[in-house]
C-alpha cells in the first residue's frame, strides 16, 4: 500500500507544512500542487527527515506565485503503481471557473487522476472518467469554514486509488 500526502498553496507558511507533516504517518510520497513560495528543497529535506523520503518521492510543481526562477515544472506526471496522476497548480486551466478544462486535458492524455491547487478550496469529484482533486490550502483557506486542509491519496493493495480530505485542526 502507498500513502501520498497532497498539499497546496502553502505560500511560505512553513510552520503549517511542518504541522501537516508531523500529523501524518506512513507517507511514501509527497505532492505539493504549487504556490510553495519558498525553497522546494526545504520541503524535500523535511520529508526526508520525517518520512525518509528521497528527492524522487517529493513532487512540487510551480504555481502562479512561485515565479519562473523557482526551477519547478509547470506540471508533473507521477506513476503510482499502474495509476497515472497529473499534478498541476491549475491556474493555466482556469480552475477558478470550473474543473472541466482540466479534467478534459487529463482524460485526453490518459490520466487516472489529476490534482491541482490555486483556488484554496478543497474539492474532489470524478469528471471525464478522471478523479479530480484539490487538497485546498494549508495556510490560506478560502472555503466557508476557513479550515486549513490537505489530502491523503492511498493506492490500495487491490491497485485502486482512494482519497481522503483532511483538515489541520
């Protein structure tokens, strides 16, 4: 079984990221969906110390607030067992106005799931036969209850993806 911690939109709030990492156990990979607004290597180091993860187990994509000098990819495709997962920040797919364009692109390129950030609102659904998920923000939540959030993606023994929305409180 594999367990993936998914965070987004931390905007330099390292204390919040550290709280999330300390709260979860048994993590085998970590995904940050952009707007880390800081050194991605700091997150890799934290994940290495706490979970024993290597650089290849920590995936960070560039958000609209990260800038091109951050040295991050706009998108990344991750293999989790036989499942293909697209990770993007989402702003290039206009996710503030809906997830349809993002879901369609993910389906077109054969993804099983796509994770994004940008809206700071946790949401998940299935569109175009693809699981579409946003863990929300660990620092600046925008949903009605304003709870800092993240997600856990599990690849089960049967090879299925299961997603759990989590909150930092």
